[in-house]
């Protein structure tokens, strides 16, 4: 797909044999100012580009309406969690759609932006509930002011985390994604139990304020969002839709599992893979990518491939990349996720 072309200084460099719209980067070293980038895949669009092509009648991006494929048994488990106000504990191989489930629920039920808490080995319950910038407040209090200048409220130094924001009283529940809880400290699941059971938590820095300051406005995890805290306590009126994902790196305590509804997402079948492709890129593309699906299924049987890798391969194929065989294209974007792959 490339050949050596001499530069004016006599050196050789690899460059495409034929320039096509597909070849954004040509490897010639020559600066170009007329580059036009193609549209990104629907699942890799952000900001204003995410809503490009919005259906004016429904005011919803087409890929958000139908972009998530889930089986009937799994749908019933999700509905059970919604009725019972219990967290979903979602397991499955990487790339099977665990985190996307939270977005799918929020989009379909019009529950706003998903609140996300990505757990790691240093995560604590305090991080998810709120943070108080004591040092910032101390520094602010020491700044010189005139008699007419009012010092900032203590609420300006309190920011709710994703879990704390999800518990703010509202007419509709928020969707909270607790991603990869199994990466957290062994005691973290038990720490969550009280909050899940009571649907409330205390901010001691605010509950200790005098009676003359019963209500304090604080920041939330939403961009520019504010919420009023009464007497230092936040109690939800609608328990959030909690989606907890786990990669099965360790087991959770029985007391925690008892309070969650387990949902295992299996690898998509051949039919489901085709549905996912058509929902993201249109039904008309299936005839052109049938060989990719077959090869993907054969390679996935060995283990270590994710659905979004197939979507990447399909998108590249449709964008104009033509390799000699589907296996070649798969090797370009499909790499084993498990060790030794």
C-alpha cells in the first residue's frame, strides 16, 4: 500500500502509492493546510458533534435512540431494579456494554446526564459524596477586604461528588454509574451499604453551622450545577438508578450482593452483532461487512475481543480502507485483550 518516493534531497520516504480521501495522513512530511477531517464514528462523538444530525421532531440523536442492543431477559432485570430501587451489579467481559447500559437507561428514560464514579484502588466513599476545600476557605478568609466586601459562603468550598449529586432531591432519579467497583478497596462495598439503605448522608462541615445558616448552596458534580443543603443533610426524594460494573476481579461481601440485582451481560450473538452494527451505521452496511462479522466471531471464540473493536473494523471498511482480506483488516484494529493475545 506504500512505495518509496525520493525527496529533493535524494532521501527516500514511504508514501501512499495513490492519494485518496481516506489518507488523511500521507507520511510525506509536507505541511498541508487544506486537510478536511471526516465525520467521527457515532460512538466517538463529543460535545456539539454528539448531537449532530438530531431528529428535529423527536429532538434525540438517532444513534441514542437505537444504539444499544440488549436481550429480553436482561431488560427484565433492569426493570426489576427500577421498580425495587435497587442497584444493578453488572458483570461481563470487557467491551460487552456494561458501562453503556447506564447511558442507554438515561437516554431512553430522559434522566439527564449520567453521573460517573470511576473507582480505583485509592477511591473512598468520601470522594463520591462530597469534598470540602478547607485550605481554600482558610486562604480566602485571610484575604484583605473592605467593609463592603462580603466573604464567600462556606458552600463555595463544598462540591458534591457523583454519588452525592445523585442523592440531591429531584422530581426524577439520576443515573449513577459506579464503574469497576472491584478495583476499589475491599471495604468500599460495605461503606456504600448505609448510603444505599438510607438514601441520605451528612456533611458535618455544614451541619455544625449556627441556626442562622440553615440552608447552604453548594456545587454539584454537574457543570455549573448548584444544590441547596438543609441543616447539613442531603436526602433523596427519588433513589438514583445505580449501575455498578465489575470485571470479576474479586467477589463482593454477601451483605452487599444481597442489596443488588445481579445482571450478567453475555457476549453478543451473531444476530445481536448485526443489530448493533445496523443501529449504529445503518442496515444497508450489513451486506458489505458480513465477512468481518464471521471472522470476528471465529476469532472471538478463542477469547479476548470486544464488540466495539468490530464496530471499529466495520467503520474503517466503510471509510474506504480496502485490504486484501477481512483477516488483514481485523489484525489492524482487533487485538486480543487478554494476556498473551
